[in-house]
């Protein structure tokens, strides 16, 4: 008989809620419907748990969902121009390799279809940081997290429960 060596990890899923994570890798792809998305994996989370963010566009045709991953990670930003009313115009090189080793705050929640598994919310937040082009204070981060929390609560509240009723009760302890 041969001797075998294996690594035994502690059981259970990562804790639900906000986590500061470091990006391990990211890739772009397109689904069968032609929608483009980015998948992102993190050093601190299992390889089987990734975040998927689909492109989304505002009325002016500006993509903002995938762009937020780069913006909040402070990655790939080439220029920032000041605009009216305190707004900024940000130009981003969206090469996914540019995300590697950058930090984000991500929210883990119980999968509504199978609560023993976790999912990563596609709404993220930055970490407190001073960057070359963008900086985020604790107040900024808290505000962005509150907005993401509300988005998830609304999404879960609109989902049917196993008995067909619309409720977010099983997820109330996550907020």
C-alpha cells in the first residue's frame, strides 16, 4: 500500500456578510444570449465561489456594473476628469489581469434556492483607500455597502419562498 497525504480543510461555508477580499483572477465571457460578464475569484474564498457581474448600461449607453468592479478595486483607471456637480468621468482599461491583487468588499449571502450554499452579491464596495486616481473614505464605503444591502433585501423580498409566497423571512438574519 502507498502512503497518501492530503489537506483537510475546516468544514462549513464562509460567514455570511461583508468580507474584505483580494482578487485572485478575473475573466470575461459571453453567455448564450450574448450578454457579456466578468467572473472574479478571490484569495480568501474557495475556488468554487466566484462573483459574476453582467454588463449593465445607463440611458446614455455608459456601462457601469463591470466598470464598478474596476473602479472600486482602483484597478485599470487611466484618467479621471472632473465634471459638473462634483461628478467625475473615469476612463478604465478593462483588462481583467489588471484586477489581480486589488482589494474589494464583497457580500456573501445564502443561496435562496439552496441556503446551505453561499453566493456573492454582484453589488460590491471598495475598501478604504487612497489611490492615485480615486480615494474612498470610510463614509464612502459605508454608503456604498448600505446601497448594496438594500438592493439585496429588495431582490430577496421579491423571490418566492418554497411554498410559493413572496417573502424574505429566511434571509432576515443576514442584514
